[in-house]
C-alpha cells in the first residue's frame, strides 16, 4: 500500500523541521474480560461505537455460547454524565447486566463491570488519543472544515491511491456517493469509468444480470447481449449504493466476483477478468444485519477492508454555513446577480437539525435562492420549522394532486407557483420513468439531463425507489 503525504520531501544536505501534523483529541476506552471462557481478552478503541458479541464483526469477539451474535454496544460520543459511556443491549437473548440488574440502556463509568452470559467484562479507565486530521478543507468535491470531516479526509487521502475496498456509512443525504466519486477522482483510476449500481432499485429478476451481464436470449427480456456493472467499471471504480438492500440470495454471487475478480455473463461459458475498485455505501447498520443473518459476514469483511463513517450534518458545526454559501453561489451563478444570506438566515441554518443532511440543505438553498427578494435570503425563504415545500402526493389515478383553485389562489404567488412546478415535475418524471421502464440512464438521456441530476430530482420528489434496471 502506498500512502500519499502532504509533507514536503526532505531535500539532500538540508535539515527539514517537520511541521507537527494536525490532530484532534478523541476519547479512548478499554474493555477487559475478567471472567468466562475468554478471560484476559481485551480491546481498546477511540471509535464512537464499540460492539461486543460472538460474531466476528464485533470489536470484542467472545466465544461464550451464552452470548448473542451481536450482544451489546458502547457509545462513546453519546453525551451524558462526564466520563460515562452509554451501554446498550442489542436485543440479546440472555441480556446485559450491570450491578446485578438487567439493563436495556445504562450510563456506566470506568470501574464498572458488565455481565453478559457467563462473561464478566471490566470497563477500565479511559484516556485521550490524538487522531490525525487533514490540513485540507476538501477532498475532491467533498467540502468540510469541521474536525470530524478533516479526520475523514485524512483517511481518504491515505487510501485514495490504493485498490482497497471501502465501506461508507452515514445517514441518508450525508454525502456517501460523493465520497465514492471523490475517491475515484483522486485515485490513479480517475481516467477509467465510475459506475453506480443502486442495489435498492434493482428488480430481483434483473439484479443478477445487472451485476454479471447476460448473453442475448439468456432469458425472455434479454434482447441484446449486455455487460454487467463489473465489466462496465473495468479499469475504474464500481460504487455499490445501498448495499444493505442486496437480496441475500445474490450476496454469494457478488462475493464470488470480488474474490476471483472475474465474471461470467448469464448464459455464457466465457470467463472475463475484471479490474475494478469497489466502494460500497449504506445508511443501514450492516453489523446488526450480519448479527441478524440478513447480511453475509464474509461479504461484509470483503467490502469493509476500510470502514469510513460520514458524520451527520448536525454534528459538523460551521460546515453548515460553508456548504450553504457554496450552494448559494452554485445556484445563483447560472441566474447572474448576487444573493447573500442575511445574519438571521445564517442563525436559522445553524440551529436547524438537518434530518435530511446535506441533500436537505442543498434543496433548502435552491428553493431559498428562488424565493429571495432583493438578493437577500431571509429565514422565511428557508421554510425551516414548518413542513417543507408541499410536494403533492399522486392521486389514485396517478395524477398529481394540486390544490383546487381557491386553495391555490389563497397562497402567496411564489408558494402557489412552486406547488404547480412540483406537481408538474412529479407528473413529468413519473411518466418519463414509465416510458423507459425505470431505467435511469435512458430516462435521463431522453429528458436531456444527466443521470445524476435525474436521480437527485427523483429523491427530492420521493420517486427514487422505482424499478430501475441500472446500470
Ligand atoms: N461535503 C459535501 N460537500 C459538497 N456537497 C456535498 C457534500 N456532501 C453531500 N453533498 C451534496 O449533497 C447531495 C447528497 O449527497 P450524496 O448523494 O452523496 O448523499 P448520500 O449519502 O449518497 O445519499 P443517499 O443515502 O440518499 O444515497 C449531493 O448533491 C452532493 O453533491
């Protein structure tokens, strides 16, 4: 593995004084097994979450047969009393006990003993470690100046040059696809293709063909021979979005391709070598899915050679304003003229919890730029704190519901216009997808927009989870 460094190389015959690499302090805790079959096993971590159980996906793996696959977890960053961490039972069969009491959730302090089945675990003293953060405030197109994002950039900078498989976690809209794109753009594969396979949108009957490809006539709808996602991504990067939605029966097929680095199209005997870097993403807790036998453990390990987690936007502090300013300028540039955020609007943006993360912020700014008068965005233009812009639900007949004339004319002009635009967009894209059988690439080409932009629009309109035989 090669690591790229931002440090200048030391010139011959000169003495260089290295600048200390920037870092941030993180809490670190230690657990040690004091009784039971795994006595003396221990783990030390500064990650925000530590899991304990029998499955190999856990941070502390135990062999005690009275313990569940994924038994309990410790949350280090959950707030709470000073020095305490949150212990949670993860629905174990035999329960988690502290001080002889069965708990579902409890704050524990250093010195406490956790009892799981026949095993006793001591929660030992915690300390602080320094973790490196990047000097940069972006990685590719991914922006961020908060310590959490710069810690992520430091990891991405080190792995971009490699072919390591990466599993990206994070809430919906937090930028997982952008991480995959940035890793591709910053890697030696950047001239190769970047292919997206959205596992949540794969109709079961076409999923295998989407991964492996097929020969003409291999099944009823196979009118042409077609390459699968791996072949299309040859020489580049394959982004497996929403990997947690991949049906269990297809998981061994994906694992096989990842192990052998070769594919066999359905209906063919020929084997084709593929050179692909895989980045997968999910908003689900894959470890829990492994514990519940909904996701294969071997595939989890194959995909998560490196695990990275995007913090939710509400934990990124001033990044909210950094991103808001960027989106204001992105959305005003094509319109000409300048738009700015008023001080009150900036306060409203930082106070909002952003459940939809960066995507919600981007949509909010796009709308606000449209609503702003005299070039200034005020809090009212952001529509925060009340239900966001009404996107009308389709009627049973498939037509969008638009408020009747009276209701429409009772609204201010801009809101009424927006309701009509939403209704039109919903109708237009619903029909477009129907015409192209849910295939995003063909639908985007027919509408004259990029596939990426189409996908963003569909997510905003709630039309994303339609049948999609991508790629
Ligand atoms: N740090 C960032 N800097 C700039 N733009 C960002 C950042 N994070 C996300 N975005 C933008 O926000 C939108 C949502 O990001 P993205 O699609 O990558 O999220 P996601 O986590 O993959 O979403 P989902 O879980 O719904 O698939 C995109 O338009 C993306 O370009």
